[in-house]
């Protein structure tokens, strides 16, 4: 199973450039909240380590799969679903047709 992703922000620190922020990210491996004023408008963003980002995406996909599974189970219990064996047979038939 995957590890827990945490977001422990480092203390506020001014950086002069994006390169400085990337260096800080490489050193700390902690998410960095960026705030900048661009043409008079406040812009916010987040720098996150790539592996932490991939882990977060995987966790979101897992949650989507779990939600879909629960919806399918509710449909089946309500009498609106089809037997699993019927769906498997249909998928196998489609697979043979695409080969």
C-alpha cells in the first residue's frame, strides 16, 4: 500500500526567482506555496515534489475507483445491475472483435 502524503509547509521565506524556489524544493522536499504579484494581481501556486504529486494522483484515482465500485454495488442491489459473469463474457467478446 502507498504511504500517506502530508503537506507540512516550511516557514515563510522570500525568494528572488523561480530558480531559488526550485532549489528550496529540492533541499526540503516539502510543498512550497508561492505568492507573487503579477501586473498588480496576486497569483498563487504550489510547488510539489514530483513523487508526492504522482502519489496524490494515484490516491485520487483510487478514490474514483472506490466511488465507482460503490455506485455499481448500489445499482446491483437496487436490481438495476447485471451479473458479473455476463459483463466478463461481454468484455471477452469485445476483445476478440478488436484483435
